[in-house]
C-alpha cells in the first residue's frame, strides 16, 4: 500500500479496509467504519540482520525476576501471583464501574510494598484524584501523581522517573502528535498503546492501561490493544449490586479466567476473599427455582445460586430472560428437557438469573440450570444442602466435568452435605458428601421430581 493510500478501520472490531462501506464485512456492524491515517509505509529496503540467541540460553541469561505483590490478595491472584516487571496490562470495564478506584488502591498497595508507582490521570484533575485518595484513606500513600494526556510528555516523564509501575488512566484520553486523529479514535488508541507497550518492554516498567468499554461490550479499538498487551483484565459488575469482579480474560503469566471479587463500599473497594460465602449469603428459605452450582473460576472453586422463575405466558412467543448466563445455553437446555425428558416449556415465560451479579460461563452449570428450571416448573424445592454440577449433552446424558474434587471440597467447607453430579465423575478422595451420581437428565428428573 502506498503511503498516501487511505485506510479505513472498523471501530467495533478494528478490521481494516481500503474502501469505506456502510457495513463492516468482518463483524457486520453498521456505520462503524471510519477513515484512519495510515500507520506507516512498509519497509523500503531489507533491514539489518537481527540478533538471535539459543532458547536454552534464555534460562541462564535472563532468569525471570520475582513478581511484585501488591498485598491485595484478590488482585495478586488475578495477575497470576503478582505483577510481572516490564509487563503490559489492560484493565477494561464500563465507565463508572470502579477502575480508577481499583487502580488508585492498587498503586497505593504496590507503593507500600516498595514498588515505585506513578499514576497518570488524563480524565481527572489532580485535586479530584487527591480527593478520591482521601476518601479511600490513601492520602499519605507514596504514589506520584501526574495529569497528562500527551503521550510524548508521559514517556519522557516515565523515562526520567523509571517507576516500577505506571498506571495510565485512560488510554482513550491519550494522544500522540504523530497521529492525525482525535483522542479516543482507533488509530490514537492503537498508536498510544503500541508506544506504551514498547516502552514497558524496553525500559522494564510495568504499565497498566485503563480502557473504557463501549456499549457493544468492547473497548474502543480494543482488539488491537488486547493483542498487544500481556494481560487483559475486565472489571465487571451488575448495576445495583455492590459486587465487582476482576476477571482475567488473557494472561501470558498466569491462568486466564481467574477472578478476583471485590465489594464497592463508601471507602473504596474491599476484597472478598471467600466469594462462595458471599454469593450464597442472604439465600432465602428453600424455595422452588433455586439451585446451588459448584463452579470453578480460574483456579478457584466458587459456589453460586442459580434462580429460575417459570410462569404462564400471555405472549405468543414466551419470554426467555437471562442474567449472568448465556442465553443460547438456556435454549439448548430447554430443548433437551423437552426432547429427551418430555418436559416442555411451551407457553411458559422463563426467567433465569445468577444471584449476586456473578456471570457463569462454564458448561458445568448445565445441571444446576436444568435443576432450577425443573424445580420452578414443578414447584418442588431442591434440598437446601445440595450442590449440583455437570454438563448436559444434546442426547440428555450428563458429562463429567473437570476438578470434581475441588468443587466438592468447597461445598463441604460451606456446610453442604449432598451433591448431584454426573455418574462418571470420580472424586479422588472421600469428601464427606453424599454423592448422587446420575447418568442422564431423565434419571435426574426421575430421582428429584418423580417421573417427568
Ligand atoms: P470510578 O473508579 O471513578 O470508575 P471508572 O474509573 O471505572 O469510571 O468509580 C466511580 C464510582 O464508584 C462512582 O459511582 C462512585 C463509586 N465509589 C464508591 O462507591 N466508593 C468509593 O469509595 C469511591 C472512590 C467510588
Ligand atoms: Mg476512571
């Protein structure tokens, strides 16, 4: 492509095109394509030869430096055991969810552990950040504060200061004078993130980049940033709930899908080190439509309550409303119940919800979802001391899932005494729970609710 050739980028999926179009060919979004300044022209000649070293030398030449712990155990867990020096981390989330609060607290924690921290806010004036710090009880934390949006100035500052950790809040406010586009546009976000990630690697400074999520659930120009960084964390929570979940969706230095749980209080975010207890707190008296799922989030077992409500529908097409679970999965489970067990939900509205604002993505939740649905439909409560897990196949069979033992141990710890699980599951050791293995959904329905 010649230097002057125009380039068009989809703001939803970051795909690039040579021509404008009303609809993105890649992701199907309408009106999302905008003209972008080209990144740069291709190389004009062959470059000099790069240096290589044998893989086996790496261990001796550059031993991995130790990770820095913040002392916030939930954050350290999600990072995969602490902050890796010279790494680049993206923290995404809805505006107002608490990213700035979380990262100011993280900066203070790291600083107190002896990591030199620089917090650069492009969104708030320093007085505002200081006020927030006071509210969080961090006014005396040894964190350096900057309010800059010019990336060139920021990089100069970072080069002079050489902190252990720099926080850039947010990437959408940063701009590079070499890119002719407004701050927040895909090309600015991409170029700014590229400069920051490069700097992190070259100068050994860990950088946390904050990014706001757009309505479609993506950070503006997000895909490109996601590819560049080592770790992508999402900070999420349901509106109206005080719980916040920091979820690793990509981590080069640890388990992805790891979650950290926080509670938003008047004095900032408090860590929730026992999420199962939290999600099951305030559980109502045994009521039809409630089932406790023994799940795994990352490396940690987490118990959640799945709630269902089934009611006659006045509509031609009954409602299927889902919060915290995949709606496609609900349709599949309803179809299996109808086709394999002979229990139809036609003419019935179905509402499904994960209590506490959690989001469950594991297929292992299938059995608990089916149990909640059946329990609501048949108006029969599931025993209060029972947990459930297992994947439902299209044939109606129950498939064993990973980490059976961990799930059961967590359930035992929280006082549960029985578990419904796939017949093929093999817990390694005696757990002290009454295990009720079921071969398929029909067997489960027969045992729990009498013959379908
Ligand atoms: P903020 O960190 O500014 O969100 P983001 O950076 O993701 O846009 O969080 C703002 C919200 O958090 C705001 O609605 C007020 C609330 N909040 C508390 O409830 N307690 C606190 O101690 C603080 C600092 C904020
Ligand atoms: Mg903010």
